C-alpha cells in the first residue's frame, strides 16, 4: 500500500483549517487509518476542531476493544463530536467550532469508510466515482429534485453543510463499505479541492501523475490555479502496490 497526504492554505485564507492524517500501523481493530477533516469557526477554532477531532479518533480507536469495524469507527466519531462540543462550551474562543470528517480503513480487499459533512472520498480507476454523499444544503436540494446536479457546483449556498462534528449534541454518521480491486486509487479531500477542480479533471490529474506524490502535488496546484479560495486537504491511497510507503 502507498499513501500520500498534503494540505495547503490556498490563495485566500490566512489560516489552514484542514487537517489530514494517515498511518499504516494498527489502531485497535483497524489495520490502518486515513482521515481528512475540514474545520470551521473563527480565529483558530476551525484549526483546533479539525486537529482535535483527529486526535480523539486516534485515541478512541487505539483504546477500542470493539471487533466490529463499523461500530469502532462510528463510536470514535461520535466521541469526537461530544468532545468538540464540550471544548467549545469551556472556551469562548472555541465557541461555534466544528469540522467535517471522512475516515477510511482498508482491510484485505475491503475499504470501510464514514463521513460527516461535505469532505469527500472518491474511487478512481477507469473513471472517477464519488462514494460518499455530501451532507450539504445543495445536495439535499438535488436529492429532493429542487435543482439539477450540474447546478449544484456553482450554487450560492453550496458551502452550507447540514451535518458537522460539533454542530449538535448528537451526530449522524454515514458508514459504507466497498470491495477494492487492483488499479484502484482512493482520493479523500476537503471541498477546497472538490469545489475548485471538476471531477473529470481530478481523474485526469491523478491518472496522469507518475505516482501519487506527483498527483497529489498537482491536485493542489490545480486548485490554486483555479482560485484556491479555501484550504486544500488531500489523502491519496493506492491499496495494491507492492511498495509500502506513507508520505
């Protein structure tokens, strides 16, 4: 397995509120862990929320005695939600903070993953497929038939999310599993990438890179060239390479 992760502040923001984490080492019941989080909140609050959420996930998973992968991941995400709310209530500087999160682990040929918010997980092979569903106002409008999918990309309310870590006392977590095959590349990213670069371009950049390190760097540059209006967070994973590398 080979993994590359990168974040960039982009061209407009002063603070990088995106946080990414990867490890090939076991954490409790998980053989590996990949996380992308996009924080929100004034001052340093979003920066704190994304990083602290990942710290809670790592701690909870490492201590977990749960053998079921879904239960372990969902429980850890819900614990992170509790702790973000608690921290926000204790410090006025952190009031209103929150974060999206997308979490994945790969066990043999299966990928197990979960998300809250609008950070995404894509599968890239012969084409590109978004495997997560955005928890956003615009996505709800698409699902209800209010707008067409092609209208969602540039809708003025596209940044309004309907779920986030820290938004409510309880959080609903979407959990998925997907069987992987040789040649698959997994792209996890914040909306600082997906809002700036069309899916087809994401596909061509990833497939056109000499390796996922070059591909990841090129994705960041593409987002910045297209405006870079938000922070950019990316994790790229090749599950079936012989080489073991966490960059």
